[in-house]
């Protein structure tokens, strides 16, 4: 299989894309792009690449019909700097390889994440894992940030004292907070990157990890533009309906001849309305 060079990806290798207050994402390496996908798909009957339009059509067909293995031929390696609490959400996606900086070997840097005032909000009353849409008032936000900063400074001061006293770094680090920044190299194939992005770009995902996902999406567009366009069209911008939801959709499309009462109730109906709203937003 021929080596695939993607000029747009070559131009941005090792460039830092800032995220949050101290974080970043860098594309440090890649293997293949759209051309690699079509080569892998056509290898079974020996046809080479065709025109860009035909290749894009094949890629769209493959993604639309969930033929995932050709997308696994494209591999991207990122250098990411991120708060530990974001990292702990990130590693729930296990179909990737990573190597993280170790607090056993290295003295951790005095860098902590503090949200922008506009990103501070009270706990949502209807979403157990999220925040309200409305930001805190300016005085409450300032007080919250001051409390974050005081706790972070105190924690890092204690850590530094323990390290300087000769305590083992692996023990000294244990009281450092989740807001501390860490770094890793993260390698993933394109199919599983799309799965990561579909979940972490969802409005229900935590804001901070969405910010990283937005940058990763932009880099994926440079490495494999046709594949990423298909992903955005069919997966990120699309939705799936259950059997009951399809029945409700038919009921609404049929209009006057439809039964007067929906078969969906409670949370089922709420989820269905959310899917319809998603379509309007896109």
C-alpha cells in the first residue's frame, strides 16, 4: 500500500492549538488520510484510487453503511495538555493508546485550570451530571474563582515543601487536585476518533472536554477531509430513531390521518423531541 502524504496535515504538524487557559492539542504524527481509506477498501479487487469525487463517494458509502475497518487504517497521534479531571473522562474511551507524564518521575508544574467566569454555573436541576445554562453572577463567580485559586496555591505549596524535604515524588503528589494539568501522547485510529467525537461534541458532554473535541475535529478535517465531512453529515449531524420513535415520526408526517395521541410518554417523548430539535439546530 502506497505511503499517503496529506499536505494540509504536513503544514500543521507540531503546531499548538490552545485549549482552555493552559492546555493545547498538537498533531505530532499521522498515518494516511482519505487516500488510505479508499486504498484499503479497494484492495480486495485490486483497483487503485480514482477521482476525488469517486473517492469521496466511496468513503461516504463506507461510513454510511458502517464499514469501519478501512477507517481504522488511518491513525493519528496527538500531544495533549489537559486538566486531570478532563483526562479521567477522556480515558473512558479505551480504544486508543496513550503515554502520560508521570508524577513519580517528574516534578509536576504549577499549572491549574480555572474556568472563565462565564463558564461557572450552578448544578442543573434536571441533569445530574451537568450545569445550568445561566452563568453565576459576577460577585459569586469572583468568589468561586478566588476559592479555587486559594485551594490550588495551598495544595501546590504543600506539594513543593514535601518534595523539597526529600519525600518521594510518588507520595508527595497524592494531594494535588484534579484541576492540575497533565500531558500525554494519545494515538487513535480514525474510526475510534469519530466515536470519541460523536460523544464528546454532544451538548450533554462537559464543556471542558467539548473544547478539546472541537480542536480534534478541526485537525481531523485536515488529515481526512472527505471522511470527516461524511462523519459530520451522517453521525455528528444525524440521529437515530427507535422503533417507537419511528412510529411517532410517521404519525406526525401523516398529519390528519394520524392517531390523535402519541405512543411516547415521559422521558421517551422528551428524548424524541430533543432529536427533532437537534435536526433544527443543525
